């Protein structure tokens, strides 16, 4: 049985539909992420799971039991908010053990569980410190320890890494993965940062305007986005208008105006006459001289339009003969060699027969 199931959940604010008929199934032990742009309804979903907000329609089931009528404080669910909401006048130890004291656990039990929780988040030496004496990452660990001490069946995390700087954020991502693995608690994580979602999650639900666009594992979302919204929201991608035509042998083939045929897998259900885009990731596009690309099924002549140096990689924008731009990513593995191809130079671009996807309009 699924740990959490949302069945056709809808939430309106006046005429505005913030969450629109969302159905999701989250398994026990899963690190599940709701990903989407600002205002797409992520926090509203978390608040309904936690019981701070109520659906206008649909059901929320935890371990198969409908949560309707169960007040927030009775739900075996804990939420960690972006601000961490630590009590400033309580020490780390008092903050973490707060839920146990509220639930009137015995003093010895509280001491034991606090000790375990402190070890779990590696804050053993900091029990007597106050929140303002801690770094952002340490504060997050306190918030996590406080959330975990009651052993909830579900941990909800709302943009909990958003306040941290890039370096610390990366460290906390690794910590969060390790912690989740160790404690085995089901996480529902909310973020609008796609890199974070890809790094952390077992599965991701991509949301847009209150609706779920696709639910999948990170690599599948990235490699096989179901539609243009998902393709565009996750990572970089070039989209070129294309249509499906009939080949001389009566097969389907993908054609780009002014460029010609593109060899790419066309999924079942795509039929002759379909219009849409050919979408390809920058790292799938190779650029170079003719000979280097000869073995690739797709190759075209282009002109280097611009170059974006990013330290580890450079992103080239290449103008194709029909005027469209395509991005190609090249690792800068040789030191001091950032610009392999000059702006304005004529070059070849190519990609494999199995690269890219066709997406309907
Ligand atoms: N109590 C409320 N009253 C009216 N509108 C609301 C209320 N709560 C949320 N909304 C609206 O519902 C939509 C979804 O809000 P929500 O907070 O779920 O977005 P989000 O995906 O978490 O966005 P962000 O990434 O910015 O946190 C927004 O347009 C928001 O303005
Ligand atoms: Mg939010």
C-alpha cells in the first residue's frame, strides 16, 4: 500500500483554482519532490497534507486511511518550513526535544531520544547553543532533528534549502539524501529549483498552474519530457519547429523546414501530419569539423553565433542554415582552452540518431 495517496485533489481560492485535480501516489521510504514555478500550487498541496488547508474536492489517504477530519496536530506528519521556525529563546537541545515535551514523554526517554537525534544530524556538541549562534546549515539540521524526533510517517519540506548559499546548499543536499536514507522516512520535498530536485529525488512531480504535468524519475524526466513545459522547465533544451511527414517508403520521418530530415526515434502515437518541435539537450549536440562528426546520423553546417564561458563548460549557440539557433555544450577539459571555435566561424553540428525527442505542439 502507498504511504500517501492524493486522489483528485482540488483547492480553490475564490474563482482561482490553485490545485487542479491532482492525483499522486507516494511510496513508503520515497524521496518525492513537487517541482514547479512560483505559484503553481506546491505549498498549497503540502498544507493540505499537513492539515493546515483543506481540499474542496478529493481525498488524501495516509497508509490507506482518509485524513479528512483529522486535525493537523493529530496527523503523523511533520512540516519543515523555509524559515525553519526555530524558537530563538530555546537552545538546540530544547528546540529538538520540544515536540516530546509537548507530548509529555518521560524525562529519561526525552534525554535518550535527544541524544540519538543530535547524533543523527551530527550536532552532538551544540546542544547548549542558541539558534542565532548556528550557521544556516546547522539551523536546518536542528529543524530536521526536531521534525524527526517524533518519528513521523511523513516529513514535508517546503523549500527548506532556499535560504542557503550555493556551496552550503550543495552540502545540505548531500546531507539530506544521507539522512533520508538512514532514517528511511518518506519525504515530500517542495522546490522550484530543478537542479536540486534532480539531485535529491527518487521521483519528481512537475507542476504547472495547479496541475501535474509529469511524474517520473529524474533521469526519465530529463531524457523523456512528456511535453514542452517539462522539457523547458528541466534543464536546458533547444526546440526547433518540426513536422512528421511520409517518407518514400511510407514510413514516418521528421522534417525541419529549411534543414531537412532529422533522424530521431518517433514514439508510437506520433502520426504523419503531426506538428511540434524537435527538442535536444546541449550536451547531445556535438560541434567540430566534418571528419569528427562523420559517424553521426544527423549533421548540418552552422555558424558560431555566440559563446558562453561557464568555467567547467562552454555553451556555443550555433546558427543553422534555416536561421534557428541550436545550443551545444563542450567541456573545457584542457586548461586555459575556453574558446575552441571563434564567433562567426563556420562549423559542423551533429547528433546521434537516438538523441532528442519530438514533442507535440
Ligand atoms: N490563502 C490564499 N488565498 C488566496 N490565494 C492563495 C492562498 N494561498 C495560496 N494562494 C494562491 O494560490 C497559488 C498557489 O500558491 P502556492 O503557495 O501553493 O504556490 P507555490 O507553488 O508554493 O509557489 P512558491 O514557489 O512561490 O512558493 C498562488 O497563486 C497563490 O497566490
Ligand atoms: Mg511555496
